[in-house]
C-alpha cells in the first residue's frame, strides 16, 4: 500500500522507503543505509549481528513488489565509516550495488556526509553520483549542508533519522517510531525528511525545537510547529499524525 505524503510522493507500506511518481521519473527513495556500521561498532568492542545489508535488500525488494519503479535514488549515507572504506563495508557496498543494478535501470546516489571514498566504487558499478540531484521541480540533497533552494517545490533530504517518541504516562513505557517528516519552509516550498533505512539507525526524536535537528536547512527555513510526521508502524503501515505543535500540546496535557 502507498500512503500519500505530498502530491506525487508516497510512503511505501510499513517501510522506511518512499515512492516518487513523476512523468519523467518513477523512483524508490531511501536514505541513511549506513552499510559498515557493524564494522565500525566492532572497532569499539561492540559486536552486532550483520543486519544492515540484508535489511536494506529486503526493504528494496518489498518496495519493488508494491510500486512500479525503474529508478532507485539513495539520498545519502549509503556507507558509515568517515575516514576510510572498511573491508567489510566495501564488500557490503559491492554486494548492494550489484543487487540494485540488476533490479533497476537507473541508480542515483546523492552524496551524504558519510559517503567518502564511494565515488570510484560507484563508477565501477555504473551508479550515478551527485552532490545534488534534480527531477523537475524536486531537489534531492542529503541535508548536511546548506543549499540554495529557490525554484524548487519539493526538497527531499535524509541525514536527520527522524522519529516520533511517545511515552505512556502510566507505565512510563517509551516507544519510538521512525517517521517521514513533512516540513513547510519559509520560502513556500516543502521539505520531506526520509527515515533512516539502516537496521541500527533507530532515529532521533523530532520536536519544534531547532536544537533537535542537524540540517542547516531545517534550522534556517523550517516552520517546525507546522511540520507533520508520518509514523511507520511495523506490520501496520504509515499513520499521518498532527503537527508537532499539536503533538507537544497533547503530550504536555497528559
């Protein structure tokens, strides 16, 4: 099932995956895969099950069964390590890029702040590599840098790993739901933040405070009180929630 977020942009089922349908482009969108995260954690003495590669392939495969897409756009941070291309990370990247090239006629990677040392590998597999990518009046950037946004109706970013955190006032149980976040901007365009696709990137709680965001674009232009989250509930789907201002008001009244 597809859940409408903005005009021709849809959330896909209960996945951290979006679908964009334009006359010139039918694309699945994902961000913040962070392949190699397990390798990074192992250097710090924390040994995690190797889930990142398996999970992202499962996400893409399910997405293809639900949406008619011939293009995949990765909106940054396909890998995790900053300072090198790790041995395990390199294998996972190679396996993932081999897989997506077989499943899509076109694969686009928008560079994120973690995507150092990816360019040569992307060229080897025929992956298009951009600092920013445009389709019609839609702009794709990772979101870690400021950017001139004039002339775009829709801006799609990653980077933030957005989630909604709800706390039961009786049991004090805390539940975190990854989400898409639709943010109106002061220049009258709309920004949509994609949830993280990585298995271990559980998300950062969003709020009306600019301090809860990393992107200079969100900090500079976002009208956060009117931002709307679309929460992903596993096995159920996507739920459109009220604005962040309304959510905070409701939670404070509990």
